[in-house]
C-alpha cells in the first residue's frame, strides 16, 4: 500500500465550478498535511497546510481533514484556467514529508 | 519561507559520467532533503542530508549511486554517479521550515 494515495486524473472541471481533489494516507501517526500545486516544468509550490480535523479556508481554497478516515481533500471554488496544474498531496511522517503521485487538474473554458 | 538556490538548473550528460548538484539555503537548517521526480511522476525522497553525520537514504537509493555532502547548515550537494538514461529526471532540494517543505527550482538532468 502506498503511503499517500491520490487519483492521478486527469480531472476535468468547467470554469467557475468547484474542483474536488482527494487524498488518503496510511500512517495514522501523521500530524501535518499539505497541498502543493505544480505547473509543468516548475517546482511544487505550497497552497495550503492543515493540522486539525475539519475545514480550513484560504480564499478560493478549502482543505478538509478527517484523521479517523485518514482522508484529506482540497476544494477549489470558482475554478479558473490558471488552476490547471498537478496537485500533490503531502503528509508529514517520521520527520520527513511524503508525496502522493499527484492529480492532474484541467479547467476547461 | 526559505530561499533555496539550486544549480545547475539543467544539464545534459553522457552515460557513465557523474554530476554534482548544489543546493544553497539562505538560512541555517538542520535537515535538507533530496527528491527525484521522474517524467510524469511525483516526488520520491532520495535521502535526508544531516549536518555532521551521514545522510539517511530511502529504500531503493544507495550512497554509492547518490553520494551526498553536507558541510554546513546552509549547503548540500547530491552527486548522481555513473549515470544511465534511467537517471534522467528532475532533482529537487528541499528544506522544511515551520513544518512546511520548500523547494529549490530543481535540476533537470538528461542522460544520453
């Protein structure tokens, strides 16, 4: 079992709609959870992090964490073409950060 | 957030040769991390570089192939040794600040 799992996509969402990205992790001891965005040919950049169960909102982005289900999600409201990228879920475990395989998101006009 | 400078940004190398990638951080950090991102794939942790001790390698990665130096708290190097086309990848240096990972701009390596 992979430590961090994501659906590879591609996920296609119409402009202005909500994009929902999901991630599960295997280590129950994980404490910190991250979403990174990576444009083609660029390094990953941090979008959000979450430590506690529940929702955390930042502008158009909402991260959701459910530790009992070992599940993290990212919602992107009012999706824009510039949101088209690969989204990487990452989990902090045993002093290192482990990344999922990423979900390719495509926002269609 | 930390500012991480990585070089070279890209290189094309002959098989059988070695390439050393440098990573410089603008602040002192205890641990630095080296990742590999193969085409179309996510980031795979190669090793954790600790100042004053040997690097800690992840399963599937060995010191002979990926020797790492960490001479001080702001600098590290990763060498890709005896390269083959399968080593063509992006190599990323990373540091963790306040629990968050930050990345250098990456080194795009092509082995021919």
